[in-house]
């Protein structure tokens, strides 16, 4: 209770301070009271959703996530405008102190706030506010197809030009627009890849979240098959189940659902992809994550049926597995496909110029293609979204990778 009261007090103090800039920028009382009313309503909705409307799982429900997203946008607006306001107030205080100490009047009198600075501050504050709202309204379904060519010395010639599509982190429990998901499924099929890989996190909390979307995902096509693995959210670990049996049944339900969709779910096991008599090994591990994340992945067991010299593609949900285990393993894994990070759903990307997200401080390998000792990993930015119900700068991703045979010359 104390934490709620403390948070509310800070929120209102920030709001009151921010409104000083608004008072300086405009004489309209309607604007002043309108902004104050919106701020209060956003806070009230957040408190309601996170108390009376709280979901049973520890992963946010849609109403909770939208309430948090709106609150985040309002707080961002307040904080940025306050930075300008506070900077000017420091200058005003120093000017008044100077006048008091060495001026002719010997009075401590604060200069008036300058209207143009308040307008600039409010204008700049509107940028993150608008971006966060856009991310919730449009950005989360702004699907991008990212294409890469990767060349290998020992790729079987028969697989030269072989095309892979990867999707990851569906998080179906967050979806709220059937038409947008249908568009994304069609976009995946338009790539006409040879094989499709899904690298984990089909749901947020429970298998039932995927049922309304199963028919759509069953339309995914790839002539050499559709393969999947589990991510940390797929095990039901973020729900307080009445019994271990119900938790186990939830996982079994998800496995059945994946089969109905058409995925070949690989659980610490392997398959072979064959073409014109040649083959490459496909290895799939269960989730293995650094820190407190589930470590069900067993790489040794997964490769027990393949040959040492096989060309290998590894499906592993969490890129920390690649960093901590896979790269230094005795076997050479030519290509690992991961997800998990979502690119934090927030960042700045200008191809060839900048790629930045706060998630880089948690994960060294967080988005795109990386290479170590001739071994590659692609960290997919995710198909869906979780927590913040949107994406800003880091868009939902469909990865298309074409395997190439390196020329001898």
C-alpha cells in the first residue's frame, strides 16, 4: 500500500511541475485542465487494471499492458518537459541569486519563465509520447522481412541457394488484431522458403492463448517442412497452477497444438533435411537461458544421433545459450537461430548506420547476425510483443536466410 501511495505522490508532483510549462506556453484553461484530466484518468486506469483487473499469470494481460503503456507514454512526456523546465529554473535561481548578492536592488526575485523555452520543451516531450502511442497503435504490427545471405565452405552443393524463413516469439496471448496477423502469415508464405523454423515462445502464459490463432498459423507453408522448439514462456512457468498435473497438461496441450498447426516440435533431438541425396543436420534444444531462466536444453542429447562432420543448423531460443555453451562446444554449429530478446521492442535502427537498444546492456547478441569462429547466429527480433503492447524502432521481424556455397576462387 505504501508503494502505491509513494508512486501516486511522485506522479502528481511530476504532473504539477510539468503543468507549469503548460501554463507558460498557453493561456487556455481548457488545455491546462484537459491535460490534467487525461493524466489522472491514465493513472486511475493503471491502478484499476493492476489491482482489481490483474490477471492470474505473472505475464501482463492485454488490459494491464495497455494501461502500463499509456502510463509510460504520459510519464515520458512529463519527464522530458520537466528536464527543460528544471534547467530553466536553475538558470532563474542563479540569476535571482546574482541580483541579490551583487545587484543594485539587493532583492531575490525570480525572472519570469520564457514562453519559447516552455514551447520547445513541450514540443520535444511530445516526440517520445507520440512514438510510444504510435508503437502501440501501429508499430507492433509493422512487420519487416529481413534478408541475409550466408556463405559456408562446407555447405553441401545441393543446398546452395537453400532458403530458410525464421520467426520467433509469437506471444499469441498479446494479439488483438486478426487481420494484421493474417497479413503477416501471408507475408511469410510469400517468401516461398524451402523450410520454416519457429524458435520458441508461442504463448505468454497458457496454451489456450494460441487456440484462437491456430487456424491462421496452420496456413504457414514450406515445402521441406515446419520445425519448432520451445521458449521459456511455453512451459507455463509464469502461472501459479493449482497442481503440477495441470501445469504438465498445459505443456502437453501446447505440444498437441503445435502438431495440429503443422510444426515438428524438436525437443533436445535432431532431424535431417535432405535434398538430392545430400543432407544437413537440424538440431533443436529446449530452452536454455542464463540466470534464472529455465535450463531444460541438453545439447549433448540433442546431437546424439548426428555425425560430427554434418553441416549443422541449431534452433535454440535464448542467444545466451550460444554465447555460453554452443560456441565453445566440441562440435561446429554452422548456424544457430534464436530469439528471446525482442530487441526490447524499443530502439533505433538505421541499416548500415546505427543499431541500438537498451537490451544490449543485458544481451551481447540481441538482434541480427553475429559470427564467432566461423559460427553464425541470427537473433530474431520477434514476431509478437510482450509487456509494453507495442514496438518503437525495433519492428516485428520475419527473417529470410539464404545458404550459399563459398566459391573455391
